[in-house]
């Protein structure tokens, strides 16, 4: 049973703590203020109760899992004996650097992973005496459900530390991927951004509606991507020659790549204008999905749990 320290008990920290406790780690959840910790504790209990509701755990399991988490505003206590520190504080350099200075003092040998969505690991670790064990550990929200962890290297991150982090996450049934270079958005967000830019462009150029973008993704490639990644899908699509067989479509795809939009800034009013289209789409959803955001979120969560079960991730 490894001791994992989670720093910051907000949206991401509380979800990480749930995940580590569920996977039988001893967890220390640290925040600077008691009220923030209390919010974190409520979020953990909510997450565990949702697990009960979806049949992931039994009601009797809640207390022992919850008991694996110690809540503290004492950084020395939080870091004592930590194997891995998962930092989930505010996304600002001075705060993350100050947190790392405390980790240097109280847990100099622990692996340090920042949950940052967009800050540079090299910059976060630039004053650290132990930058070799510092790396990004970017979750997808909520980390207690989504298996992906993007591990990213800073300039001084050692391969040994990355290997240990990968082995740890694999041991708790997460799916780590390694971003070998500092890259804004890591891997998954860049793929999402590329797809969403084209989706925006299709709507603003009058090619299709907001609703049709969602239908096209959900009932087309999205269904396949929830099972296998785009390369593996092409491997199967290429026939007996595997992904090489996709060369049969090179003419069309070459023209397609050349035709994709390339703009670097979305229209400022995109989300404001998109709201009407989304509202219309919500009204037309089938009743089993629902029409309010609460109903739709519940549908998403129940489908996600089923998919995770099929992937042997829950
Ligand atoms: N929210 C997301 O969808 C998401 C997704 C992936 C990654 N992230 C990253 O996760 C990190 C946390 O984001 P969040 O959405 O949970 O933020 P949040 O604002 O919900 O939580 C931040 C927590 O940090 C605490 N805090 C403030 N100063 C601190 C300090 N000096 N030491 C320790 N804790 C401190 C706050 O009290 C708060 O509880 C960020 O780096 C963010 O980029 C967020």
C-alpha cells in the first residue's frame, strides 16, 4: 500500500484522492484552508456514493475506502513517507513553485507530478533541488473515472522517474501515456482542439448545424474511438494490408488535409452563438438521454461506467 500525497483538494485533487483511495493507496489530502479540505471531503464522499449508485462498489465499501484518506492542513504531515506527490493546486507558477519547495523540504525523494493543464514543468521545477523527479501528471476530469494520465517530461526530468510513475499508474489500472517533449495541451487536448476547430469551421461556413456535428461524432467515429484509437481503427480499415492498406484512400485524404481549416484564433462570439444551437439540440434529444443538463450528465456518467467496465477499467 503506497502513500500518495495529493496537494490541493479542489475539483481535481478530491477526484484524485478518490481514485487513489479506491485503488488501495494510503492518501494524504492537503489544502491550505480547513474549509477547502471540508469541500474536498464532501466531494470524495459524493464520488464514492456515485460509485455505489452505479454498482462499482457496495455501500459497505465506502467507509473503509474513505478511511484511507487523511485530511490535513499540515504540509509536513501530508508529505511524510510519500511515494508520489500529485499536485493539484491553482494553475499559477508562483503557487506551484512554492508547493514544490515544500515537497523538496519534506519529501525530497518522492515522485512529483503536477496536474497542470498548461504550465511548463521545466518552469515549475526551475528552483527545485530535485528537478529530475518532477514531471507533469495531467488527468482528464474526473480522474477517479477517466483512466488517461498524460505524463510529461521537463528538461531535467529523468527517465527513471518517468518509468516509476508509469509503473505506478499502471499498477492502479490507470492508462499513462508519456509526452516526451513539453507541448502545450499534451496529446489528448491537442487532438480535441484539432477536431473542434474543424467542427467550428464547418458550422460557421454554413456546412452543417451544431447538432449535426455532435451526431456525426457521436454516432460515427466517436463510437469507434471509444473502443480503439484512430491508428488501430485504420489498421482494421486498411483490410489485409493493415494500416498500409489505407494508402488506397491517399488521393482523397491528401486533398482533405489540404482543405482543412488552418485559422489560429476562433471567433470571439463562437460559444455565445453556439448556445442557441445546443439548446435546440437538447430539446430534440431522445427521452432516455434527457433534456436538462442534469439528466444529460447522468446519462453520460452511466454510459461512461458501462464503457469503463467493458474496457476492464472498473
Ligand atoms: N478542472 C479541470 O478540469 C482540470 C483538468 C485537468 C487538470 N487540471 C489542473 O488541475 C489543477 C487544479 O485544478 P482544479 O480545477 O482542481 O482547481 P480548484 O480551484 O478547484 O482547486 C485548487 C485547490 O488548491 C487549493 N490551494 C490554493 N493554494 C494552495 C497552496 N498554496 N497549496 C495547496 N493548495 C492550494 C485551493 O484551496 C483549492 O482547493 C490545476 O493545475 C489545473 O490546471 C484541471
